C-alpha cells in the first residue's frame, strides 16, 4: 500500500465514523457495531459500488476521478476545507473551484418578491437556483435553493423526496436532460455545466441513458402533477420567462391548472406563512 493510498484510506474511515445516520436522513435506530455510517450507505449515496469503496478504504485502489471524490465529499458531509484536503491526498492536486452563480439583478428580484401567492424562482442555464420566493419554498421545501436542492437538475435526479413528489417524474426528468443538452450546445466551454452533466451521468443511470440518446429539447412551459404533504395531489402549470439582458437567467413561475389546484396551492402557501409567523413570534 502506497503512502498516499494509506492516508486517503485513513481519512475516509475517520470521516465516515463521525457522520451520524440522522445527518444524512437515515434512521438512527438499530444496533451499529461502529459509530458513523456503514460503507454500504456511503457507497450508495455516492453512486459507487460498495466493493470498490471498500477497496478504497483499504488502500487498494488507485487515484479516483474528481467527480467520484466530490460525490464522496457530499456523501460524507465534508466541509470545503475537507473536500480540498481529500483531493490533495487522493490526486495530489487541488479540486476544481466551486461554481458561484451570478447574482440576480434588482429588477428581477423585485418581480420575484412581488409574487406573494405564486411559487416562482430564478435559474441560470446550468439550472442553478439563483433566487426563490417564499411560495416556492412552501412548495419545494424550506431548503429549496441551497444544499442538495441548489440545482434543479441535480435535485430532480438525486434527491429522493423531490423525485417522489413529481408524479410525472419520467417526462419532466427527460425534458430536463434535453434542456441541458441544448444549453451545453450554447455554452460548450462552461466548466461548471460540464461538471454538472458529468456528475449526473455518473450518479444516475436514467440521466446517463437519456443523455446518450441525444435528446434535445427546449420546453419552456407545460403542466405536471405533484404530491405535496400539505396540499395533496395537484396539477400545476409552469412557465419559463427569459430575461432580455443576455444574462442567461430565467424566471420560472408556477400557477394552478384548475380550481382544485388553486385551493391546494393557497393552502400550501398559507401553511408556510403561518409557520414563519409562529417562528418569528417565538424569537420575539
């Protein structure tokens, strides 16, 4: 075993041991012989085989690729400093810089904030969520736009709760792949976009298969059915509005498709508004 393989193996074992199951959404109940996550849980989260990950922890694997290392960093909830260290000991080089999306202009932000009843959010051509309003947080979750839901394509394919709420998941997911391919044709030199596509191809069999069939699609509006814990099943319309300032930013607005959906959407939005009010009073 080489020195750098041994250092990588030890770092992975120590990091895995300190991540609690509840930190990654797993039940804490049940007997565990050692603290932290099981190897199988890490491998599944990083979309690699448990056999390969086991050899990695034993120092019997060469230098993993950057996409695999980033997947492991996410699975093990590493900080940015730890991710940097992981790349250095595994490959002897610093990791690619994290992409920081461009800020949203004041006019577009004002339009977003002026929609108090309709979920709306702003994305760029990479599908990074640049901003969202409170109704969008009510619909997609309080963390929408951050962490694992900071990118619409990534959350659609890799976040189980988002996938489960999309009752037309296959159609919407294929549309997303087609849109990404069309966007890549316009932004071929964009490294963050290529990194996103590479990561999704590695971690999602469906994404990889649909990417390989060269589907190209630029769908800007349509309907879809979703299932929400507060509003139940409802049908919504989505409309994508492009900005005119060549910033490649898009406002996506969600509207109800029928009277039942309108009632459900109001219930969802008012439920979050009530929760925020109660939280503010508790702090006050």
